C-alpha cells in the first residue's frame, strides 16, 4: 500500500496502484477523503451495507462494552448515536462521488475498550490529545489502488484539524494478529509513522501544514 499525495481531509488527491498489487497496469484514481458526520450518514451506511462490507460490526467492537451481545441493527444505532453526539468516528474515501473506503480514527478515549487494554496500552500522557486508527475497509473493486494510503493521509489531516498531537495505530503484521483490517505497517511507514514495538505513531507538531 502506498500513501497518496498530501492533502487536507475533504479535498481530492491522486492515489496510485500499490507496487505489490497482483493487478496489472498503472491505475490512477482521484480520491476524496472526508470526515464522517451526521450529514454524511447515508454514505457511511451505504458503504457498510454493501456486499462484502463489515455490516456485522459497524466498527463498534472497541467503542461500546458488551458489543458481542448486540445485534447488527443495534450496532448500527450505536454508531449513528455517536455521530449525532458529534463524536468523531473516522473518514470515508470517495471515488467519482461514491464511498469506496473507510478508516476508523477517533480520540483514543472514545474507544472505551482501550481504557484497560493490555495489548494496546496508552503510551502518551492523558493530557496529550491522542487519536487512534483501528480499522480500514476498502471495497474489493478498489483494492490495490492506493485507497488505504489515501485514507490514512486523510485521517491524519482530520485528526490534526481536530487538535490531535499524536496519531497511533497497531498494524496487524507488527501486532502479530490476523485481523488485516488493522492495516499493514507499510502503509503507516509511508505516511510518516514510526514504530514502537507493536505500536506505530506520528507526532503532529502545532502549525504543521503537511499530513
């Protein structure tokens, strides 16, 4: 996965096919990455309800306790209530106006199950605004086209705009887990993150203009 060119969340950039993709030939797509809001709920729901999407979880496992006891409909409602409360949940990638990818990024404290996590313990001081990336999803027809990198760049920009000082993630290959939705370390490295054991992080200095 390769990172897309730098741009603010909500603006367009070109993404290119990953060098490791099994697809043949160059591909360049115009990707627009935008924060998910109550106003863009329909786009988020359309992506998650599409065939092959993570409609079974609605990206709630770390956001609510007792998640495994909830139905898919209840999980969907949890996510919608977070948006109505103006709680950040992530960003969407659009190609030709259609949502094609998702990245879960939010203030670390909004992931309630991270509070006592032993595998992803908090490293930054409580007073340091820290945002965490926990999930990526790209529709099958757009995989291998740099969408993940574009999502991560947009997610970093969104976090910075909302006051984050540190963005962190736990790529599946570094964390030693099989959950590939966490993203690969190569995407984080390309986006300027640094490795600290299982955790990858990027510090965002005040006044930075580049993601």
